[in-house]
C-alpha cells in the first residue's frame, strides 16, 4: 500500500532553536487555511505534543525509534495520517542527535524512514555566513536525508538576514523559506527543560494564535506546502493490518466466564485528566478505546471517583504545582485508596506515582496524598531522572511477566525523601538504563496497583495494554 500524504519534518541544530513555536504556528496557520493537519512529535515528549494537538485541533502522535520499532513507527504514521491533508512532524534536539555515534533514534532517522522532506530551523543569534557551513554540514553528514529548506530564526536585522540567505542559497543550493526576527513577548513560558503545558497556561489559545501570526507573516507557507507535496510515496506492507499493528492483538485480554461473563465493550476505565495530570500518549488511550473499553475521564482536582470502574489509569504531570488542591479533594483520595484495597487495577506513571504516595513536600509545605504507598516525595531543582529507560521485570506482578525488557522514558524532578517498609509492597522492575524510584529499582506494587517513574508507549510496548486487560479480567472474576 502506498501512502501519499504530504509531510514535513521540522528539525533544528539543537534544542531551543524554535522548533516547537514554529511547528505550532505552522499547524495553526495551515489549519486556519482549511487543511486537515495531523501533527506528530519525534521523541518522548508530552508537552510539545499537547501544544501541537491544540494548534492543529487534532490529536498528536508520537514517533520514536527507541520506544518503537521501525515498522511500528511506519505503521503509526501511515495509519494516523491516512486522512490528513498534511502531516507536520516536529523533531527533537539536534537533527542528528541520537543515542550513539550512528544517530540511532534521531530525528534524521525518523525523517528518512518516513521519506519526509526536512525544514531546518537555524538560530541566527550572533552569526552570519557560518550558518551556511552548518547547513552544508547537515547536508553532507547523511546525503540520504532530504533537507529541502531553511527557516532563519532570531534575526537581528535585515543586513544579517540578507548575508545568511545569500550564503545558504549559494553554498547549499537550498531555499530560505522563512526569516523570523528576534521577537519579544512570545507567550510561551517555560518550566524545567521545556514549555509550560497548555493546560496550565491561562493564555494558551492566545499563544498559539500569536505563533500562527508569526508564521503567516515571516514564513512562505505556500512554498512549504509545495515542498510537502513533493514527499515521495511511502510504501507500507499491506499484508499486515494497520489497525492490528496499532491496537495489538487482544484475543485473550478479557476472558468470559460462566460466573462473570465480560467483554471489552462492557469495561469502564477511568483516566485522571486535568491540569495536574495531562501526560498521556494518544496511542495509549487509543489502545484502550479500540479494544472496546469505555474511557471515563475525570479531574483529581474537583471530581469524585466515577462509579463502576474496572480500572484506573493515572498519567504524568505536575501534581506538585497543584498539591494543595489535590490534597483538599479528600473524598477522592480516600475513594482511590479504598478501591486499591478492594483490588481495583490501578496503573500510574510518574506524576501518578507521586499522587499515590503518602505525602508530597512542595515549597516547604507537606500535603497528604492518596497514601497507597508509604513514601514521602520531594521535588528537586535538578532532574532526578531524565532520558530513555530500560526496565527488566524481576519480580512477579499482575501486569508484566518476569524476564521482560521494557523500553520507556523517565523525566522527573521528584525523588523519595522517606520510605517506610510495609507488607505486600514490593518493586517489580530493575533499571537496566535510567534511575527509577530509588537505588535503580522501579515499579512499586501493591495488590493490583503498579506505579512507576517510567512512561511506556502502548504501541512499542504491546504488553502494556495486554497487562491492564489481564488484571481487569482477574479482578472481575474475583
């Protein structure tokens, strides 16, 4: 099967070159022009994905060659872009930055795999003709990569722009498709090593509109559209079902029994989704929905626990900035703890792990949390875990079988201040790569609760959804 969706990969020479603002602005500009834009994000990033989703008015999907195989990346892109007018793929870090000298899992490798034209963003602060050398180096390092244009960012004046533009066109034989001056008051505030999530930004829509106006004014979107249309057809193995590739084969996820007849379309899975918990891969939620389960979203800040849930999924986020409000919702905290004692399957990642602990210390104050795990969590000014992670399943647990290796990522500033030993609480994972919760171990377990700092991707880790449905089956039969 041939996929002919027009596509662009927005890449940079490093971090903080303007990739996200430009990708967000371009997605909004094209969306306002009437195109159906489907955004993608290379790399294990949630915040940029949320901004892109809001800008394009369409879910953003992850493409990552560490979390997924090449076939899975290919199928995910093909399946999710099949009805798009254009796909915008935002890269991460520098275009060739990967895990090793070969640049594995880099933006360049994803662009090559998807046969996507690349638009290179260059921060022009205090530089002129040398920009051409940088761009030329990117062209020469891997000539299989299709760099088709350059956007100049943070220009000081028209003279600088003219010299850089002529140098690139002369030495690199590439068009300069955009020239953005150094602008003030761009409303995209940051936190830690990235942007503030749009869910916490009171002027998120204004920020996206501003980014769109910048693109419309300083970037040749018609030329970008023509470059996107020149993307060659992408060959996809038609012998393999796209849907099955994405959703996995859940032939034995929920087993009907005489005592407890159940099918997936009867299941209700709660997801906490609000400004405190907003880090979810769309593919994870899709894996639950497309298996037939009903997803019930609710807020930990204001809501009660929904009735008749068969499982609860709590993603990452910044619970520390909402600690007072989370703590004040005592009814929900008590309901979740009781549900855990009753055996409700609960899967929690990063911020969700923090929420399930005994206490959270933030800005000198201590806030009671759910209390399933006897741990006090603090928050540092420096990352305590940052990057790709590999988990080895070393202890029997409800979700994963022993001996499995799971690829994911962790990014957290929080850490354990105090841990009290308690019966029936144990760790399921040993860290082959990454930091984990404490002493290179991760995956806190209690009854049917599993909480981990590592985020897993449902497409790359097929066992994730399988495990959730397996635990639900056991829970309902009991």
